[in-house]
């Protein structure tokens, strides 16, 4: 998937989450551990969002592409973000998934 296609899905995910009442804090935050696609606020909670798109749900679809290594990188990046920004707030990790022509899927609390 090209960078522009990925960016389009991230923008679509941000709009979707904003329609659900979340507020965009930051997009494409980079650090040595990787990138956090979207950082949103849901009330008092900070939400770190991974956006994934696949042409179909075959082979597990977009959700299956978020493996243990990716979850570890997301956690490390989020901890660094919180430290650098001096934020002490409840947090969660969500995923917004696009699988072909299927409706957008929003998974909350993907990291326990």
C-alpha cells in the first residue's frame, strides 16, 4: 500500500472516530519505536489508534496484521509520548480496520 493510500485511510479513520465523539490530538506521531497513526481524546482518556487496511478479510484481514511485535512497538511508542508530553491520563489502544468493501470496524482496547 502506498503512503498516500495509507494516509487516506488514516484520514478516513480520524473522521470516523470524530463522528463517534473522539477529538483528534495528533496524527502520524513518530519516534524511535515507530509511528502512532492517530492519537485521540475520548473524554478524559487518551486513545492510541492503529489504522490497518487490507483488500479483503482473507487470511484474518486487517485485525490479524496487528501481531505481538506491533503491539509491543505501539506500547513503547505510547509510553514515550506520555513521558515526553508529561501526560498522566487513562489510556487505551484501539484499532480502526478497513477490509475491502466491508464497513469500517472499530476495535477498542486491543492491548490488555
